[in-house]
């Protein structure tokens, strides 16, 4: 049941509409002029306004503009006997849901009305998500509704105030860097620098001088004294990303730094005091690394004073609608566009998908959808092809891929699903370069290209 306002100066048509809408179960208020109608709009919340275009002194277009100004989510349908292309375009431009030419049959207009009400319900759902997002289901830029994520918010808020080391763990794309930034920007050091050190990307031979700096003449090529990354974070926070990649000799030096809060430049003799807070992250299982002798136990305990673990997205599916809404708003804002509404079947699909790339993958899908979405709603056709084509029944959780359920399974489809996911992961690891992804998987470039085409993945064939 919806609340509908009918504004129509033709009394017989007004009565027909009123009766028809009541019979369909809606609550109806009617007015015979724009002025009278707008008075109702002021005091009531309507889901839908049906207005005539030609209404004495003020036109239906005025009604439309006023309604949209005071209640943007209320849908408006314009009825007109003088349907020229210009007025129709003008009505749509001012935000009408649709217009219908008079005379019309009741079942004709009733389809339009039902569609408008569907949209309205969607908007309400989106508004609800948005409201909850601006309140308790977010911390800074981090979004989450599940208990596990709210626990993360809690920990972030509490450790931010201290200078304790924090270790953030979680699979790729789960938001480790986002959390590290939140810790810094909610801490008393927020006006100091936030320095990201990607430990996996710095060659081992350069690591020490990059981190600690070096004095002039410390080694061939060291023409001047240079300060390191740790010193450049003075008064702020250093984010040691991919800490699991650091070599054992370097781990010793880091440990010393964590204990003494001092550094010594390569080739130097003086100890320099640095006030830096350390936040480290890894997608490796450091316990495992310690056991395997690849990570020093003492450094592990130094870093692990506070641990924040970010669960993979598959373990917090209830966060998906909120994250989706958050990303749609973000990307719409970036391109200066009204927030798009996510259609229910699209949301269902997003909730059912598996995300080996976690939140980053969901974010990429929505960026694509906002870019390609037409109109005011994100429909299926705006989703990337691989998302549209993935058969949901093959999207079993990765943990279970070898399990055979009671009802049996389609082996070919299951294997294809696994292959597709491995291809995606290889592409991701290779930064999107197909040749490198092929090498990672020990297959030829030709074969890679063939497989990607088969699954509708990757760039068109002209590239590279
Ligand atoms: N809870 C969240 N709310 C909003 N955005 C998120 C959330 N988690 C992740 N993101 C977004 O997803 C993307 C990936 O997050 P981030 O770079 O922090 O992941 P990561 O764990 O560091 O990944 P990697 O291990 O691959 O470096 C970013 O754009 C980030 O803003
Ligand atoms: Mg990261």
C-alpha cells in the first residue's frame, strides 16, 4: 500500500483515478489545482504524485519541481493531453519518473504506477542502507555491519590513542591498508606523516639503506647522506606492508629499532632517536613462517602486541550490501553524479558471488557498474561480463571445492569454476599482465589467451 496524491482539474478523470487506486489498495489524496495539491505536499509524505500537466495558473511542471525539491525520493508521473516531445523531455529532466499521454487506459497507467512504486521501494531500501552507513556501520572509511567488523572498529578506536605496535593480518584486498590509515588518522599523531613501506617491493640489497638511510660514502654510489623511510615518518606512523617478505638479517635490524626507538644510518656511527609508531601488515600466516624458520619469533611477538585480523569477505556476507552501497556512493560522487540505486537482482547476485580478491574485487565490480550504468538504477547489464556470466550454482566456497554433496555435482562445471578463479588470481598477482600470469601458471601465452577468452576475462585481444 502506498500513499498517492492525484492532482487533476478534470473532475471525472480525477474520480476515476481515485476509485481505481483505492481499489488497488492504495491510500489516495486528490486535489483539483496545483496550489491545493502543493498544500498537501507540504504536510504529508507521499510515495507518488500523479499530476496533470495543464492546471490553470501553475503547470504540472511547477508541481514536479516543488515536489522534487521538498521530497526528492517521491516519484512523480505527469499526465498530459498535450504531449509534445519538449514537455516530455522537460518533465524527465526535472526528475519525473515518466509521463503518460491522455487519453490513457487504466491498465496502461497502472503499469507505470507499479513501476514507479517499485522504484520508490528501492530508493527507500537504499536510503535505509545509506542512513545506517553514515551511523554505526562505519568507522572512518571502513564499512562493516557484522560483529567481527565492528570489533575491528572497536580495536582501531582503542589502539589509535596509544603508540603500541599493531599487526594487521588478512587476505589480499580485505582492507589492511585502510585499517592502518584509520589507526594513524585517529591517533594523536594524525598531523604527522603516514609513511607506507612496501617491504615486498624493495630489493633486499637496498632494504637497509631505504629503511635506515645512509651516510655519504657508505657504499659506492652513496654520494650524499640520505635519510631513510623510518626517519621520514618522524612524529607519525610507518606502515610496514608485507612484513612477511623481509629477510632474516633485516628482521634483526627492525627488531632493534622496535626495542630502542633509535636507528643508525648505514655507514654511520651515531644513533638517531626516532619517534615513530609501527603498524605492520601481512597476508601470510606469520605463525607458520615462524615455525618454518623464515620469520623471527622475537620480532613476531614485538609486532603482534595488538593483532587485528580482517576476515575474508566470504565470512562476512552481510557486509556486502553496505559495502556495495558505500562504493556506489563513492564512485558517483567522484564523477559528480546522483547516487545510483542498486536493483534487487543485482544486489542478490553481489551477495551470492565469491570474492577471492575480497573487498577490492567488490569495489572494482561497482566501479565498473557505475561507469557503465545508464539511467538511475544499476541493472544487470552494467555488471562486468564475468560477473554476469558466472553461474551462481558453481560458486561454492573455495574450502569446499573438493567436497561432493549429497545431490552430486557437475564435474566439468566445478573444474571450470576452479580454473577461472586461478586465472583471476594469477592475473591479479601479475598486475594484469597476461604474459606474466601465464608464466606463473606454467602455461604458454597462447594458452593463457585462449583460456581468458573462454571465460570472458581480461582485456580485449588487441592489447599488449
Ligand atoms: N571495510 C571496508 N570498507 C570500505 N572499503 C574497504 C573496506 N575494506 C577494503 N576496502 C577497500 O578495498 C580496497 C582494498 O583495501 P586495502 O588496500 O586496504 O586491502 P589490503 O588488505 O591492503 O590488500 P593487499 O593485501 O592486496 O595489499 C581499498 O580500495 C579499500 O579502500
Ligand atoms: Mg595492502
